[in-house]
C-alpha cells in the first residue's frame, strides 16, 4: 500500500503512473464516473475516475460533501481542465453526506449565506484560498522580523490599564453577575474581582511592547486584539489580529521606512507563494466587477494592484499637506463629502483617506505629523507644539492599514500631555518609569492583519478573511 499524499503532491506529475492514495471531500460527482476531490492542500481539485467494471465502489454514497479515501493510479488526463487524474482502484467512503441538506452545494453562494455556515464555508474555493493566503502572510510576517533582527514577544491579552485609548474595551471579570459586589457609592467593588481591580481585553500590546523594546531593542507582537466598537463596517472586527513592531533608537522616518519595506515584503512573498489562489481570486473579482456599472469598476485588476504596490514608492506627506489637498479639492468644495473639510485639526474620515489614495495619488499614502488633539497621549510632540510624530498608512480600497508613531520619550513632556488630556495615570507608573531609566527615542506601529489580507485577496468584507468573525451581535461558532 502506498503512503497517503496530499492532492498538492500530485500537481508536479512526479507520481505519474504510480499508485497513489489520497483523502478528501467530494466537490461534485458527474455521470457516475467523475469525482472532483479536494483536501484543502491547494485550490485545484483532483479528478478521480471510476471504472465501475474494474473498481470496487459503492457509488450511492459518493455525494457532495462526503469524505472519501481513494486508491488508484495517477495518469495524464485526456479531459480538459486538468493535467492529471486518478484512475480509481478502490474507494472508501469515510463520512457520508446527505446531498439534500448539505449547505455547500456546487453553485455560487452569497457571502452572507456562507457566513451563516462559517463552519462549512472553508470547503469553498474562495474561503479556502483566503485562509491559505492568511496562513502564508502570517508565516511571512515572522520570517521578515526574524530576518531583520526582531524578537517575537508576547504581551498580555488581559490588561489592567484602560489608558491605551484605542477604543472601547471589553471587560474581563469572574464576578457572579447575579450578585455583583457594590461599593458604598454605588459603583462595582472590583477589589472583590479576580484580579482585585478592573481588567479588560487588550486593544493593543504597544505599551508593554515598548517596555520590552527598552531591553531587547527590536521586538514585535502578533496576536489577537479586541475592540468593542459598535461600528458595523466592512473594515472593523471586535476581535482581530494585530502586528506591532517596536524599535528602540528609531525615529519616525525610520519607522515609516520599515513599515513600507515590511508591507512590500509580505505582499511580495505571498504573491510569489500563493500564485494559484491569487489567480483564482483575481478572476473572481474581475467577474464580479463585470456586474457593476462601468464607473464603479476598478481601473486595475487585483494582480495589477498587488504589483503596483510592490513596485512603487508610497507617497509621503504631512497632515497639513493632506489637509490642504482635501480642503481645496472639487469634491470638498461641492460638498460631496459627508464630512466637509473646513478647519485644520479635524480628523480624516475614511471617505477622505480613500479620496487621497484612490483619486488623488492613486498610490498607497503615508500621512504623518497629525494634530496632537486627535492622536494618543504617547505620541512624540513636535517642536511646533501642536502636531505629533504620528503616521498612518492608507491603502486603496481599505483606508487605514497601519497606525504608528514615534513615542514621547521625554518624561516631563509626557507627564504634561497626560495631565492635559486628563488621563488617569495611576496605572501608568511603569510606563513613566521607562522614561526615568535609560529613556531613548523609539517608535513602532500597528498593522491590522485582516486589513492586509483584504488587500491581497481583493475581498470586500473583513468578515470573510477571518475564520470565525466576531462583530456586534455575532459570536456564533
Ligand atoms: P480605524 O480608524 O480604521 O478604526 P484605528 O485608528 O482605530 O483604525 P489603530 O488604533 O491605529 O487603528 O490600530 C492599528 C491598526 O489596527 C489599524 O491601522 C488597522 O489596520 C487595525 N485595526 C484597528 N481597528 C480594527 C478593527 N476593529 N478591526 C480590524 N482591524 C483594525
Ligand atoms: Mn478605530
């Protein structure tokens, strides 16, 4: 008996005319003779051909969705659409499937329907392609940092500080909800809770990563992140994965350059390694866009967009320059933005970010030196006293993909900012300590994994690039 192989192992033809043994799930079964079989190892199915006279097979159980095991010989295929096929000697049904109620029929399903069947949608070509790409991107992220002298660190998921200021937090508690201990003043007595204080799920590992960078110099985190933001957009999840490098002895310019190099590396690596999947997604998107009116279609295909990003420098400009462009553009003057750009200091909405990227520059854009008022307390104050060394990287079709900054390393300036913003600093004593003992300039950024996957796969909704999405009113599976 030959050792079982993955369907991917059949692709290069090395096993031609040899006995092979594969497993998989039946996609389709035609003419009582042709099975399309897939095991997830690659996008293409292998065709298994049954000769009822010579093989031992009970064909009644070969239904879409069933799992089977096939023994046979790999031969060149005479049919169109595949190079090789398996002539079946023996076939065993491992798990049957009822063809009448198996949800993933061999036809086009809407993404909404597939989300309701998130436990089975991995068996579709689109979702399995996305998940293979997600895996390759994750690998490339570790590879990049490893090759560039970074250490992978693990920052806590449960956090005692709510000063990160990156959004609404989920609380973590082991108190019995039916008898919550109260203080005399009517507030919850968290001293009786598990940690003896109020705790939350982290919205960012940055503050702890800063501490670790002040000894390891170059670190990164890559883990789950939680934000209870009640915004039902196609770009936000309540649970997402974030990559956060943090570098000592590094200023904002070096930070931006690293981010650009990093993003290009990941995209190029994935583009080279996931050719079949990206080819499939490219065609999917092109077909889908054919249904849109001409002016809504993208000028570039998915592959062209990817190549463009790999091969072109990101545009870099300050907030003030971006503000002028937006304020003076026709769309703003004709009141075509939902939020009109009027006064310096306003935060850009995603409509503005996308205008800059998609209409004005037609290129990924880095905006830096934002007004201090709209950014977090830890960002380094510029000499002008009103802007901070922040940067956002904006991508076509997505908007913000990276948010980062040079951190305030001067104790007195940081303390003043904390006071001005009226932030409760009792949880921040250790963060301030970092500015007392060997403080150095340092910088870092956060990249949302799912937003990068959206870009590389051309998918429209962030719920379709994570296996089991967590969004408002939805934590099934
Ligand atoms: P946005 O304005 O899009 O909500 P943000 O300013 O809150 O983003 P940061 O706090 O800078 O984002 O977080 C860093 C990165 O994490 C973002 O650039 C984005 O890629 C990603 N990100 C932030 N919030 C979410 C979310 N809810 N779901 C998925 N990714 C997110
Ligand atoms: Mn946000």
